C-alpha cells in the first residue's frame, strides 16, 4: 500500500500539484495525476496546494518501515542572527557518542541565510557532514518554513536519530517535524544511550515532577527524535584541524510559505547575563513579596556578573518575565553557583537547577525543601541578608 495516493473521483487534473512537487514525482496523464512513490518524499507540498482534497498521505505509512535504511545521527544546529548557538555543541558532543555506538556518521543540519561561515564551527566539533540550506526566508526562525524544509530533508536522507535542543525554537520545531514525518518524539531528555542489541535510542527524561526517571524507546518509527535539555550534557571539544563534508541542499519555493510574517525582534532590555549561559545565577521567588523587590536580586547579580533567575511563582505573579524562569516549565540551568533567595524549593523548580555545582539557599523557613539540596543555607530575612551580601561582594571585588 503506497503511503501517498490520489483519490481519483476528486482529482480534476488542474496540475497545481505537479508544479508544487519539489521532487518531480507527480505527472499529469489523461487529466489525472499520478505519483511516483519511489521519488516522492512525502513532503506534503502537493497536499497543501490541492484545492479538492484529492491527495492523501496515509498516517500509518511508517508502520512497516525497513529500519535498516535509516542511517546517521543528526543534530539540528540552532542559529540566531547567523551564529550557531551553544546548545548545538552539546548535541554534537552527545551525538558523537551515539553515532560511534551505532557506527553511523554524525551530521549537523544548518538552516539560515549567509551562515556558511558557521560550518567550520560544526565540523571542528565532530560533525562528519553538514547539511546546509541557505535561503533568505530562513534567516530567522519561523515554524512553518523551518518545519517544512527539515521534514523534506529527513524524508530524503532518512536519518536514524534526530536531536534538537530543548529551547523555545527546538521544542516548537521538533513537534511539528515529528508529526510531519510520523516519528516518535521524547521531550526534555537528560540522558541518551544506544541499546546494544537493537540499536534503539534509549531516551531518559524526568517525569512526575522529577520524582522518577523514565526511559522511552521508539521501536517501530524512524527517525528517533528527542529534544535535549540545555546544560545537562558536555559540549564537544573543538579541534580546528578537523574537517567534514558540506552538502548544500536546494529546496522548493513552496516549502517557504508561512501563514505568519516576522515583523521585528524586540530585544529584552536586561543588564545581567542570560541565565542559559551564566556561570552564576541569583534567583528570586515568592519570598520577595513584590515585583519592585527584584532590584535586590539584580543588584547582587550585577556585582557578581551573574544572571537573574526566578521561580515560577514570581513569573506567574507578573513580577518578572518568563525568560528568567528556572524549573521544569522554564529553563534548565547548570551554573557553577546558584543562589536561591526566597525560593521554597518545590520539585518543579529543583528539576531545573539541581545540577548546579554549588547551591546557596536563603530562606526564613528553616524547613524549606531548598535546604535539602543546598550546599550552604542561610536561615533568615532575605531583605537583610541579600543587601549585606551585595555590600560585601562589592568590597571584595572592588566594584
């Protein structure tokens, strides 16, 4: 049974699908279209342009897949403003282990515009091959064009494993692509490994608020897809002399279509370090009592050159923007020093910062859960303690 087929009593022979197909897999004969299943990559371009619902893709097309034809471990190399993001380096480091275990190549996928100069940054960190798609429409991330292009690329080359960062971009993109290629997807993984006997990807993630760890296997679908939490895996080491293959891919104009238009990017005005990259983070929670009291956190953070974090309660109260939220529904961070001020330490928050090297907790409640994982705890009023810390660090650091 072919995965894509034409409903004959609906087809009117208009030819729109013929022009839309990027792989020349559709021909018009006797006012009826015919699809060459061997050339078709199931990109869905023909389905989208057909005004008569005459072309259908079977949702169970991959239930009898020949898994042996899927080769390679792929990493989505997220870029912003033409610069590959650090999460890609973490994925390459982990991807290298998986590729070696499977005895398959490690590949990176780079979508953007004028980003060819970023290819060496990927090959130097272990990518055997970089698939590069350079289009002006891909300069900035938009869900539909990125998902369309990546889905078509996956159908064409058939990777066994596809990894994304669990960032706002990675999470949005991975979900769309998984649906398009009928693949399994495990979100927010903290551990990846290969099952020796089967070659299946073992995808481990926290569940039930981080109380247990679940390992998920996608046995019957390919590629096996996962998003990986930032800062939980080591970056691949860059070796400047290391080279790799560059494959420049073309893509059809129809895949660039989007129902949304990017107007502009509003940069968040923040004087402290981005918490995703920060070595030190000072976080505030409900114990701050009011939004204006976050100035105490910012002042300490600025002295330390730290990022400003927050609990979900502070974000939900509107005291600080979501980009600062640490936890299961926010960002996962792993700084050298994490200072929690007025944060009780619910399991959802701990899931996002428990891997920090050194945890310092400040809370007036001596029974607060945060003290159970803290290396150092200060029981007392944060409105007294935090200003004193800021003052002392200013003296020590001459700031």
